[in-house]
C-alpha cells in the first residue's frame, strides 16, 4: 500500500511556495490524497 509520502511532501512544498510567494493569497488548506494498493505476494486479492 502506498502511503502517499511522496505526494504529501510535494503538496506541502507547493503550499509553502504559494504562501511565501503570495502571503496574502488564499490557497486550499485541505488536500485529498488517495492511496494506491499494490497487490503482491504478501497482499492477495
């Protein structure tokens, strides 16, 4: 199962860049990420 760590880091960095470049601008604080399940030897269907 993918824990979305890479996506979380990217989204956090994007939010920081937006806040630094435009401190008065509004941005969406809640981001919805969907984990991907990789079926393999230990996780059967």
